[in-house]
């Protein structure tokens, strides 16, 4: 081997070893926040525009707002309705290309495209046109992906529901939905209406195994409490690659249409044990939620069948899993920023009220550990910025923006 080549390889190896042993910086987001003065009722999603303004969805108030934290002002974007430039809630802001923002109108099965200044431009249909509220519409919604993200080209990404509705059988009563063990991550091109399947991951419903049984006027709803086994989390980078965390391994899988899958480096983590109190708390919370849903359904059925003298019964059951996981998965969610970073929300010990996240680069390498301010929760990302939500004693939400320091 020539001496120059040997020296070059030695330098590369030394640099790689240095990068691996370099200490990872920690960032605390506990001071220096810019807070928007006016409160929100329930911030659902947000997208940062190139000039630093935001489009924010307040799902409780059913409003899309253009928020300027510098001035500060908040103006309503479009209005509720079924017109060409109107929208309904629920929905989700997806980001979009460099010149537009996409809002997915779940109820009307279409996208509302906004300009880079938050001005409504047009609506784009999504999926087959069906009559609202019809069985065909329900079947269409269950078979299509639910859009959640968009890349810098305006391609839309989401995952299927993994739910299907059997055909009507007069002998067994009304059909009830069934749930698959896995779902698909897909992309959708609004220009060509082309859908591409990119990956298959475990269904979030697989652990719960929901069942609905009906006999005459009696209904029984049964779910199994999740056992803390690791699921999958994914996000879309601006360049269109899908970053996936799966199987409880803290290592990013990068998936893109027409290209081989690549892997980021393994990231070390400290396992967080699942406590007996957490197991009990999860089951108790699910039982309370199911009982509330059953009571609402009983009241609705009674009002509908009261005139005919029919009495309905609704029973809800929550089963414990056969076994529980010993430790929590290292991650709970993953997000991407417009400047190409990945942010991973980390599992926390029981009772911990301080959110912890890791910032990774576009190759899945750990850049920094991030700690949120006590009592604040993560809301979204911008270019070198992080948005959190502070909730006051009246349950009003205040949007906060932190500017990230430059990393060494």
C-alpha cells in the first residue's frame, strides 16, 4: 500500500474514532422562550413558514390561524365550510413544498393548499368521491392511508388504518370492523394521484386487539391493555426519505421509493423499567375511558330506541395482557424539522414530568440531548427553532418558541 494511501486511511480512521468518542452536548430548553401572548384552547398541529410565522390548528376552536409571534398577531385562515377554499375539523397540517402548505381535511377527504403567506389557494380531492356518511365513504376511509406528513416536493405521506368492515350478514347482525396486525406506510402524489407503498410496520391496534360483539340489543366492547412492547414510529425528512424506528432498537431505518433501505448508527440508551404502578395506572385509565364511552353509547341508543320501547345494553371490558414488557422502548415518537434534523421523544421513568428528546442528523447520528422545561410539552419544529406548549391552571395553552444554540 502506498504511504500516502496508508496515511489517508489512518487519518479517516482517527477522525471516525474521534467522532464516536466525542461527548454529546446537552441542551436545556428552560429559558429564553418567546411566548405568544394570546392563549389557545387546544393546539393540534403547527407548521413554521419560511419567514418565521406559523400556521396553527386549534382543534377545539376549529380554527386555522396565521400566527406572527414578533408583532404579535393571529389572524384566521379561511373559514369552516364546504366551499372551494373552506375546511372542516378534524384535520392536520402537513407542511408542504417550499411555496405551499397542505392542510388535510379529514371530513371532506381533500387537501386545502395554502400559499407561503397562509393564503388559501385551492382544494385538492383525495381518494374516490362518495356520498358523505354512506357505507361507501366509510369503506373508502378505512382502506386509504391517513395523511400525516409532506416533504419539500409536496409529496404526502401517511399510513393505512389496518381496519376493514366485513360484508353484511343478516344471521350474525350488523358488521363490525376487524383490525390487521400490520399497516402500510405510503406516499401519495397529489399531481398524479399515485399511491406508493414504502414499508409495512406493526399496527398500533395489534396489542389492543379490540373486539365488538352484538347480540340483539346487547353490545360488548373488549380491548386488551397494551403491554409496553415496542411499536414503530416514523417521520418524513424534507428530501422524501422516511425515517423509521422499530422493534425497540434505537437505530433509524431510512426508506425511500426506488432506493435500497439504509441504516443509521446504533444509539446507546439506558433502559427504563416498567413499574407495577404504571401497569395498574394504564389499565385503570383505559377502564375509565371505556366506561365513559359505554355510558355515552347507552344514552344515545336509548334515545334512538326509546320510542319503540327497545332497551339497549352496552358493556365495556379491559383485559390485562398475558405478559408485560420489562422495559419501555427507548423511543415514543419521532419528528423531523424543515432543516433536516430528526427529533426523537424518549421514554421517561414513572412520575417524570420533564420531557426528554434526542436530536439526530439526517443520517441518524446523535447530535444532542435535549431537555424540555418542566410542565411543557413538545409542539413542533422550525428552522433552528423548537415550539412547546405551556398550559395554565385554566387549561389554556400558550405557544412558546425556543431558538436552538449552535452545536460545536
